[in-house]
C-alpha cells in the first residue's frame, strides 16, 4: 500500500454530506426501474461497478480525529445521527414502492430478478448496515430504529446475536459469523445463517432464565422481532397477494445474504490466540478485523470498513472511527471484495497468503514484545498507512 501523508480529521474538514451517498443510490435505482431492462439493475451497477471505480480514482483516506476534544465534538454533532435515522422511513418507502412496481409492471425474468436483487441490496447492504450502526448505541430510540430495519429483512435476531454473541466471540471457532481460513462463502453462509439464529435463541433464553422468566414469553426479543416480520409479511400478502409476499421474502433473503457477504470478508482467517493462563481467547484488538481505507465506499457504508476500531470500541459513532497503522488491510474496498468472495478460487488466491503473512507479522511483534497498537492509548491517534 502506498505511503500516506499524515492527516487528521478536524472540525472544519469533516462534512456530513458525503455520507448521504446511500440516498442517491436508491432514487437512481427507482429512476432506472422505470426504463426497464438493465435499468432494473441500477443499484447493483452503482454499488459494484461505479463505486469500485470511484474508489480507485478517488483513493484512500486514513485520516483520524485530530484530538480527543475533536472526537467528542464530532460524536455529538446531531447531523451525523439524523442521516441514519431518516434512512428508516426512507427504506420502508423504497420497499413499498419497489413491491408496487414489481406487482404492476409487466417484466421479463431478467427484470424481475434485478428488482429482487436490487431491493435486497437496499434493505441489506445499505439498510442492515445502518441498523448495525443504530443497534450499537445506548439510546433506546436508536436501538428501536435499528431493530425496525432488521424486521424488514426477517433478520431481527441479528440484534441479539451480534451484540451478545459476535462481539464477544469474534475471531474464535465459537463465532458463527467469523469465516475460517479456507472456508468458502457458500459453506460460511449456511453455517452463519443457521448458527447465528440458534445462537440468538440460546442467548435470549439464557437471559430470560437469569431473570426468572420463560423463554416462551413476550419478553423474548427473538420472538418479538420475528413476530413483527411475520406481521409485515402478512401486510404485503394482504395488499399484493402471494406474489407480494414472495417478493418481500425473496428481497429479505437477498438482504441478509449481503450481510453475510460482509461478515465473511470482515474477519476471514483472523484468529484470537488462547491465553495460556486463563485458557480463554485474548481480548479483541484491531488485529482481528479486516479494514480498508477507500474513501468513497467508506462514505457509502458509514465507515464500516474501519472495522477494527468498531470492534475495539463498539459504541463509537461512525464519523469518529479510526484507522490503525498495523491493522490488517484489504486490497480493495468492501464492494469490490464482495464480488471476489463469491468466486472461491479467486478469493483464496487474493486473501489466503495475506492472512498467513499477517499471522506471521503479529507473531513476530508478540515475540519481540512490541505493542502493535500504541495509538489505542494515545491522546492523538496516528493515521494508518
């Protein structure tokens, strides 16, 4: 990776409007659908062709907040929050409109497939990503918004498993959402979709038992969110009949498949060592998530690609997530890497050696007793290279 000049985010140079990029993708897709044909694939073309091209030409951004004071100020700016809040009704309106067009316009199979995939892209790759940002916040209002987004893809149990399971077990064999070295995406999808649901059910049952309540009660979060999804599905059936229900369910599967694509690349092959004294995995650090500094895809995904800092500080708001010099780096942005991971031989060729090289690097730092991430405790965080 090319050397980067040291940069910092200041209160003057960190604007909110670039993070409105998702709000351009969806209307562009709605316009494309009116023309039919390839227009029904507009969102996919933007997300997986145009965005990687822009990433290539616009380049990398490893800037971090200039100081702890600037971090606090940026974190408290309401405009950054409003962008994620507004997505909730925006996505619901998009889903309703897309379903209406699917049901009322004559379409070829190519166009119908494009409608389903691109609607799932909006509710999954974009919507679940916003939900992920919201459910991590301490505000009940934001958590509620995040859960409502998850209801629209029938994946509400993610709220339980991600917070109580994934963040505690990430980069271990016990985590269904961590891809293992040599595991292809399709095997991972089956393991993660099934394992995450089962994990959420067990975690919620354990929580309720500890509170002296039955797992089969109105207090069970897994039951509540999936009941809401069933009600929403019923509304689509009532309004549009069996095909309306089918469209809702198909876009849901596509939506959570995009989530699992992202899960696959975020921790692929990264493992937490076992502490010899406790027999437990060592604490999570920035070495346990794959990152990328491509500017445009970071705007599109609300800096999800600065994933190491998210796992090190789960409550941190997206606008102040940091890059770390020694965190593992992907060769391209997440959108381009999602295309690669659906072709297992290409993915292995691109990533397996990187995983092994990074393991050797961390082992050498540990052997020498060198702290890989001194920035974690410094007042001013150095930008990654």
